[in-house]
C-alpha cells in the first residue's frame, strides 16, 4: 500500500473516530506505543511534550474532565507527502474550572511511522 494511501486511511479513521467521540479508541488503535505529542504551549500541570500512549490517554482524560464539550467540528485529513497529514478541529467548550465558554480552533499535524501515528503536533492561538 503506498504511504500516501496509508496517511489518508489512518487520517480518515482518526477523523471518523473523533467525530464519533471515540478518542480513546483512536489512541488505542492508531497511535504508536512511543507516540510523541507536542502542544503549542505547556498547560497548567502538564508539559508541552509528552511521550507514550499511556501519557496521551492521561492527557485526553484530563481534557475531558476539565472541559464541557458543546459542539465539535473535524475537517480532514489533508495528506502531505508520504507520511504526514493534518486535521482541522473546532471545539465549542466551557472550561469547567473557569466557567468560561470559548471557541477553540486548532490544526494538528500527524506523522506516521510503520502505519501508526508516531508524532502529533498541535497549532493554535495561545493568547
């Protein structure tokens, strides 16, 4: 299977699972055990870069526990080269600790290795 086809199929599966609210299933199925995840900035009590599937599951659990999701939009995947794709996300959330509702827009760049997501990088406004 050509790598571009792999990027498209992995990207499409990721987008489908996220649209269905099955983020943990996406992590379990599609992520490499040694995944590296890089946020635009470090968050409170969380480093900017995290490594390993279990750490990514923990980050996702933290996000769900700290945000009420009202609406989500997922667009993509947008393949680039042989082993990368991007996805656009828009989230309408309320931060549970702050009680503030906001629209969050971000682009994620995913890099594949051996058919699994080996690196994810998130791009968003931090101000």
